[in-house]
C-alpha cells in the first residue's frame, strides 16, 4: 500500500480530482478479483469522517503553496485495508466451586491485550466479574489456538472461547433445570422468569466445557476486510528538506471492537509503524559481502517520541455478521496499512517532490526542492 496509495494520489492529480473523491467515485459493489460480495465495507464512511475531523477541505491541492515560517506545509491521505483471517482454535473453560472460571488455551499475549479480551468475553458470557476470571495461556498442553499475529489472534481465540462459554452455559442451565435458550447470566447467578440460582450451587466439584472455531463457508462466500483512512500533515524545511510530522489521524472500521483502549493503542502503534516505514526505516546493504550493516537500534532508525507529536485513531461502529461469532475483525496490521503512503502524499503536497523510494530521507527531497524567493 506504500506504492499503491501513492499511485492513487498521482492519478488523482492527473485527473484534477481530490484524491478522496477519486476513491469515492471508484467504490466497488463487489470484490473486483473474486466477484463475491463484501461481508461489510465502510471505507467511504472512514474517508468522509476522517476528512471532516482533519479539516481536509482546507487543504490546498497545489503543492508548495502553504508556508509556516521556514516550513512548507502539506496534507496527504491514503486508504487502508487489511484481510480478516480466521484460524482454527480451541478453548477450555471450567467453573470451579469457589466461583472462579478458568480459561485455558495455547494462545499467546505479545502485549496486544489477549489476556484482557479473553477475560472480558468469559466474564460477559458467564455473568461473572472480571476479577473472577483466570486466563491461562502459553502452554502447549492446553487446547491448540491460533497464536498472535496476522490480525487473527483475537478473532480466532475469542471465537473459540465464545463457543466454550456457550456450551458451559447450556450445561449450567440444564443443571438448574432451566431452558438454555431463555436464561440470563448475571452477578454469579443464572436466572429465568422468577427463578434465580447461584452458579456455585450448581457446579459441585466443577463444570467445564470445550469450544472451537473452524473457518467456514463465509470466508469463501464473502470478501472480508477491515478498512480505514489515514490523514497526515507534514512540514518540509525549505532549505534542508527536513521532514516533520505535524499531526496524523486514522479512522477505521473493524467489526465489533472488543476493547476500545487496546484497539486504539494497536491502531496508533500501527500508524507509528507507518511513520517509520515512510521516513526512517531502511537497511543498508554491503555489496561486497551481501550482509546488512545497520543491524542494531543505534543505526537502524525507528520513530521515537519526538518524531510523533500528535497521532490519533478512532473506530466507527460496525458489526460484521459474517466474520466470526464475535462479529469482530482483525486490527493488528490495519493501522500500518496505508499510513506511510499518507505521509509521502503529504510531503508531495507540501513541497512538490514525489519520492518513490522509501524511506523518504532529506537527501532525496532537498535536491528537488523548488527554489525559494
């Protein structure tokens, strides 16, 4: 998308169209490669909401016309899309006599919030407070799960747990002599009509259930993607070509958002990945020996706090009935997609220099800067 979304920006300029308008006019009604319908697609909503929040209508489409002191200022945008894979996963949940529910699966949490999300799912499904949920991960003796990565972790593991909790709910309802389809779980109790029973009175020495998720027909019958729109404003020094990110906004749709805080953090983290890809990250090859010479964080540059002054991400409401039982979609890589291209397009709008070789370092910009008077 670093290349594709910059090419879209160039096409819009050739057509004398706003780059956002170009995307709106070419919005497809079906997946153009597979010729199947989308499970849900709200890209235009992301584009328009992002444009409104970012004041895109104030952008001067002619490069090099906005100046703030010694800085040439420009705005750029890019669309974002990321596939929504679902991988086979299994889970086990056990409700003990002490009222604690233990979730087990061979899933991982690499800092993206798996423990939190699985705790939320089990707590909501079983009507227990989160502090009464134990989540145990990372042991290969537990039920096999998809693992983290590729935007499939939460959807796959969460769906397996959802299934396990549904099975456990049915078992508890039958132990209580109630209709499984008419019960409510809340405050550690199972309720229906005028009846209410404590879960701890039903479980004896403990009740457990297994659950799993397998990819089904919906992945073949519907094109499933998460979508978004990136907006960036940069300043380019008129003499040195130094580039400074001034502000950045991402607007995304990714089905049901399982946890707003962790989702926003992932999206912002992805956008910062995009800043690094666009402006800093590059390997230097030694042609004599074929090895990379900048193999540490002293010489391989990544964004730091000073590089990222004002980045925000929001999610628009969406439920995707075809994605998985949670109606969620993957988020992990969505924030990265297109983010770097929005900076490249902003740089062009700022100073009129189109760089197609990432990272966009000042040496690639300064030689082509227009003469300033």
